[in-house]
């Protein structure tokens, strides 16, 4: 199956570029990812035991 990439939205791309340089945004994003991964890993472990 071949996928064709969607057109990039210039406005969204500019927003993301600004967010990447925002330390508070990055900190929050990393914390959210860590929480999500931790929850998923704990749920997997509960299924194994």
C-alpha cells in the first residue's frame, strides 16, 4: 500500500516551530509523554503477572 503525504499547513508548522523553542511547553510535553508511557508500561506488567 502506498501512502501519499498530506500537504503541510504553514500556520501549524509555524506554531510548532515556536513551541519547540518554548521551554515550558517542551517540559509539559515531555512530562505528559512520561506519564502516558509509565501508565502503559504498568498496565502491560499487570497483564503479564
